[in-house]
C-alpha cells in the first residue's frame, strides 16, 4: 500500500491542502493537481482540469496511480451563483474521474459527498443514514447524483469507491472555497483581527460541523478499512459537533472575552436552514469504527491558538 502512487484532484482547496500533507507521511508518492498553474515548479504537482477527460487518463496512466482522492468541486454558495458550472465540474468532472479509474483499473477511489444531499423534508435532528434526500441547492443535487453514480460504479463496474458525507469543515491552514459553512471559519479570522464578526447565517441555525483533524482521520480510516467492512457505497454519514453561530460565538468569547457578533443573513442563510442540525453516524461507527475526537470548545481553543501563532503573529 505504501508504494501506491496517490492522485489528489482539487488539491489547492481547503481539504486538499491538508490531506496532501497527511498522505505524504503515509505514501511514497503523492501527486497533487488542481486547475491552477504549477507556479512554484513542484515536480509532484500537475495542472489538471477535471473536465479534460483525456488529460485525466494520461495522468493516471503516466503515474500508474493506485488511489485517487477526487476533491475538485464547486461548493454550495458558488454553485447557486453559477449552477451550470457546478453541474459540469461536480458531475461531468466526477464521471470523468470514475470512467478513467475504471479504464486504468485504479484499485481505490475517494470522493466526498456532503450534508447538502439533505433538504427541508429530511428529519433535522440525528438525520439517519437512509432518509429523505430532497436537496434545494444545485450543489446538493450534484452530491446526491454523485452518490448514486458511486453506488452504480461499485455495483456495475466493480470500482472500490468510498465516500463520506462531510459536515461543514473548520480549519486554519487554508480558507474555505465558497460554501455556506464558511462563516464558521471566517469568524475565527475576524475574531482575531477585529474582535467582531457579522454572520451571514442567522443566530440560531445549528449545522453539523467537523474540525479538520477529525475529517482527515475519517477519510484515511475509511480508505484503509478492509473492503468487507464497507457496507455503504453511496456515502457514509459522519458527525463531529453541531453548533449555531450564537453557540460558536459563545465558545469564542471564552477565549476572547470582548468578541462581538451581529447578523446580516443573506441567501446562504436559506441554504443553511434547509440542512440538518445533527447527524446520526452510527453506521460508520459500527462498520469501520468511526469516532470523532473534538468538541466545540476544544476546536475553538485550537483554532485561535494556531491562527494567532501562525497567521496573525506580529
Ligand atoms: P475548495 O473549494 O476549497 O477546493 C476545491 C478545489 O477544486 C479548488 O482548489 C479549485 O481550484 C478546484 N477546482 C475547481 N474546479 C476545478 C476543475 N474544473 N478542475 C480541477 N480543479 C478544480 O473545496 P474543499 O472544501 O476542499 O472541498 C473538497 C471536496 O469536499 C468537495 O467535493 C466538496 O464538495 C467536499 N466537501 C467539503 C466540505 C467543506 O466544508 N469544506 C463539506 C462537505 C463536502
Ligand atoms: N461546507 C459545504 C458548503 O457549505 C457543505 O458541503 O458548501
């Protein structure tokens, strides 16, 4: 396994930036890729647009790729602003990866889904693994279709594809790329820089969230689990911690007592209100032993410590 070459698409994003570093500690060669140019001459980076199927195939063949982490996507808020682009990148791009993986017999593929597959008729609390999925965003529609495609490629073409429905992810190494849960990262930067934040999600809207170290561990644990333990080939529910902007602000106040928050909800508030408040991840716990480690206050303390130490140190 250690000798397999890994390919990451969308590696310059919020997750890819950190996942690449973690995978480099486990595998001999990690090829990172994104739509952007290779500006620093990194020999293990390739410019790769996931809409270019021939180039995907070329890269997989040239590097004899053994695992793909397909992260390239347009997230929920950007997707509402440009639905055609979201459909193209998320679905056509996803199918290009799946077809190329089958063609080159890539042994294993990871592709993330999202809590965005759920919608207004989904049970809001402890949302079950199998339940109503009626997404109202184009992003959620692409994730739901992607889940069904994943299941199809597993059952009909034998592709070992594995997926998680990530909650909103909180991290300090890279900024998020245009989602609804971005507020929960921006708030930390603003708390440290200006001591205040105006939230585009209203005060009491609770969403499922997860601190990046938990998300990276969930990803690796899923990908390393023995095949017979993977019972869901669409995407697993995974939970970390749920909170509202008001609850997150209260947690930040424990570290930065003068921190203030106010609210100016925009269209992203409507998206947030359509998503669950908490997730039942019991199937992931039973099948491959998933368990989150961070609670809200632990995450807050570490985010502020790391951001103050690295990004905003003077
Ligand atoms: P991000 O927006 O930070 O990064 C996505 C990357 O994809 C960017 O670097 C972008 O340049 C790249 N990209 C866009 N179009 C491309 C194209 N045509 N070809 C190649 N690259 C392209 O997103 P992220 O937060 O790192 O998310 C990664 C994956 O995880 C996505 O599938 C996303 O839906 C999923 N996810 C993320 C979250 C979260 O909170 N971050 C939650 C649920 C699911
Ligand atoms: N964090 C993502 C978003 O808000 C959810 O998949 O778009």
